[in-house]
């Protein structure tokens, strides 16, 4: 079992596996997203409270979920890198960071677009959106820390530590923002409520989630290959791979 | 006498700094009563080697052992047994030499003011003991750093360029201190450009 | 003395070593009083900015006062973080602390505690002046002081992580703020919330308890993270 783990640590293996996995991830992602969009935009009945406006959850909820998933992945990869000193783990963390940040931005934009029909304004310091915003700042911190060091190995380790500290804080931040919001928002402000979810609404959401997950898989594999090439550019196998 | 291995060994360590392969499979062994001088051109990783030997830097490959045990397992004991004098004298400009020594040495062992003053006396800066370090010259600061090495009473000395900023009498002082230390079965790993005038127990390691 | 025996670690206990570090830090701070005073003056200046930029109406000011006080405290604490590890890293003392045989975590706790005494605690002492200037009713000063004390303490521990991570970075000032501020937002929420609730006459006990538990959480975990960050710097 551990041989599998240690093979994951080998750069040429990661490079080849990522190349092999990318088309699979892309195909599943494409199919799932198309099904999800068709189901969500076409099939699912309009919500009796929010009309057709609620359909943005088919992009908003998966993006928000992925933004958290990516941050956690980044933190776990960083922890693996720090504990077992596996360089490929740092490569995964570096590959994931911008993708996660993009999902966060997407969640914020779609959340804001949803806010317009809901609250009449693009931004109202809703607790969930505020938490997403703070998550974006956390991403910004990790992404700024890594290149700040002259020695990239040191940058990797520092960014990994920061990601771990951040991930511990994410639930704290979320609950504190919820508390703050309950304190300051009156009962009159409508929140982005989860519409009651019959099955016809739910399965497109799950399809979109699957699609986003596979899309993340595909993009991260592609980015990972780039990271591996960059980090191992001095080694012989990279020179061979580039020549061929 | 027991047959337990004594002293420091460094086994085939590799260190990369960014893209540079700074230390390529360097090994050394140091026994009580020995002085090892690490020499070589600039940029060959002499300071890096010293920092790996102290345990501040973890090598990508290879290991360091002390009394036969890898230092990763016995870090507090190992680090209590050594004293490291880096390029920078590690002195706070706003404190006096006496205060600096009291804080640095006091973390490792209980030390009296008399012992610290004796150490400063030995290295020739007793007169400056009550002045803030920022008014001392570079040579005087180096001597205060040497006093710290003396006051620590450690068996293993790791000195990085101890002759920097010292005049002829200062260099002679360093050589004398090394000779006394090694005669008392101490060990020393010294990075130095010029040759240390110690016959007999001196060995050299050239880094390329 | 015999050189190569496997000795049993430092002869000085962790508590004595920590006391030594605290004494050293306090002595250094008192020899450079301007480094202690500058963040305090910054605190006063920032709180002045808000009435100047917003409104002179005392009632409006009073509503915003807890938030303004807290944001100013946060920003000035960040300023003073720079001095936590930088000078030690520059002159090589950090190496010596790491090699002292003492646990680096214990040393970090001592340094951060001493740092709080000259930055956060000083801020808490000055805050009544600011409270009066912003129109916070004197009756709720105990809540305000309590929340600031807990908050600045937590911020010192949290900021130490940021300071430890950015020690080796040139001009890491802005980077430290970028790293620490998002993590400090819960502190701001609970701290300002406690003062705000007290000002509105509602019980602030809940908020203070939450702030207190955050403080305990940070104080217990942050030193380990900071020590790990420093070891990364040393490599």
C-alpha cells in the first residue's frame, strides 16, 4: 500500500498519470455539466417563491462548494508535503490555489447576480457571501506568500503552513460571520434561502457538482504537469520528455 | 572504556538551494580532541554544511549523527552539547556584552556574572563589558562572540569564519582558544579561509 | 570536559528560559521606547481620522465608535508586529534561540507574551482616552477594556504566525497584514460586537465568552504554528 503512496511522490509518474487522466476528467466534466445545465435550466420547475431567478444556484452552489474543497485540498496537500517532505504535494498545492481562487470569484459573482433579484442590490453583506469574500482573501494571502521567497522550496513550505492555519480558521470565520449577521440584520432582509428541493431540482445540482469536480480534476492535472516540469526542469527525465 | 561511537558524523548529505546543488554527497567525521577545518572557494556551501551539522537545515538526502544516533531524534540533547558561532555575532546592539551573554548562555545553563566576566576577560574585551554593543567595533564584537563560545562550555564548537574582523592578536587568540579546547578533548568544526596554525590535530576538508 | 557523551538536554528549565526571554525583550523595549510609542500614536491618529472623514455628529460617532476603536487597534497592532522577529533574524539571534536546546515553541510564547505587554497592553491602557473621544459611554468601559485585552492578546498570537512566516521576506509589512487580517476578522466581529451590545444595553456576555474562547484557542495553537514558521525561515 505504501508503494502506491511513494509512487505518487515520483515526478515522472505524476507527470504521466496526469496526462492520462486529463481527457477522462474533461469528458465526464463536459457530460455532467451539460446534463446539469439542461436539467437545471430547462427541466426543473421554477421555484414558487423566487421564480426563475433561483436557477443561478446551479452555478453558485457548486462553485462555492468547490472553493472550499480546493482550499481544503491545498491545506491537506501542504500538510502532506510538510510531514512527509514530498515535493509533489507542494506542486499539487501550487496547482490548486488559483483554481480555487477562481471558483471563489465565480461564487461571489453568481451570488451577487442572485442578490439583485433577491435584495434589489448587488451586495448586501449576506453571511455566506461575506464568508466567501474572506475566503478569497485567504487565497490571496497564500498565493502572495509563495512567490515572496527567493528560495522556492521555502516559499512552498511557508504557503503550506499558512494554508493549514487558514483551513483551521475557515469554520471559525464562517460561524463568526453568521453570528455577526444575525446581530445586525433585521428579520426584514431576505437571505439567499435554500429553496425546498424536490428531486427534479436536486439532481441537476448534483450533476453540476460532479461536473465541476471533474473540471477541477482536469484543470489541476494540466496545471500539475506544468508545475512538475517547472520544478524538475534540471533533471534528466524532463529534458527527455521535452525533446520527445 | 565503552565502545559506544563518539563524536559527530555527517553522512553523504545533499542540499539544494533553489536550483543549485550546493552540497553533493559531503561526508565527514569528527572525534573528541579533533579540529576539522572546512575550506573552499566562495559559494561551495561551507556555511550550509555547518548549518546542516547543527541541525538548523535538513538535508534532502543523508544524515547527521551524534554519538551514533541521528540528530533528528535527539535534537534538544544534541543542540545543548554544541555552540554555533555564525558570521553575524548574534549580539543585540542595545544591550551590553554582559547582558547579551547572560541571555544567550543563560538559556542553556545557569551562569554567574563572574564566569561571564572571566570569559570576556579571556577574550580581551573586559573593558567594554558595560558598554552597549552598538558602540563596539567589529573586532570587539567578534571577541564578545568568542567569549560567548567560551562561556557556553560546550564540547562541540561550530565556528563560521571566526577570524573575520580580527587583527593579528585576535587571530592568535582564536588559535589559542582552539588549541586549548581541542587539548581538553573538545571538538571543533571550523570554516576558515586561512590555515589555522595548529599542528597535529588539524584535518582539512576541501569543498569544491 | 568530556565532549561526546550523550548529555541530557539543557540544564535550564523551560520556565526559567522563558522568564529570561521575557526579561530580555522587556529590557530591549525599554531601551527603545520610541518603538513602543509609535504604534500607540498611530492608534490615536487613526481614531482621529474617522471623525474627520465622516461626521462630527456625536450620536453617529457613538454608534460607530466600537467598530472604529477596534479597527484602529487592529491596524496599530499589525504595525508593531514587525519588530517581533525581524531584528533577531537579522543579527543571528534567532539561530541561537533555535539552537539553545530549549523548545522553540516555549521561546515563541515568551517573546509573544513580552511583545503583547508592550504593545497590546499599552493599547488597552490608552483606549479610555480614545473611548472618550469617540463618545463611548464610560459605563461600558469595563466591557470595552476587557474585549480589547482579549482581542489584542489573540491578535499578538495570530500576528506572530504572520510575522514568523514573513521574517525572511523583504518589505514583508504589507504581506503580514494581508495574511493576518482575514484570520483576525472573527476577533473584530466578536470584540466590536461585545462593545456594541454593551453600548446598546444588551448583555455582551455571549460575545465576550466567544472572544475568550477564541483567545484560548489561538493562544494554545498559534505558538506551535509560529515555531514551525520560524524553522522554515531558518532553513
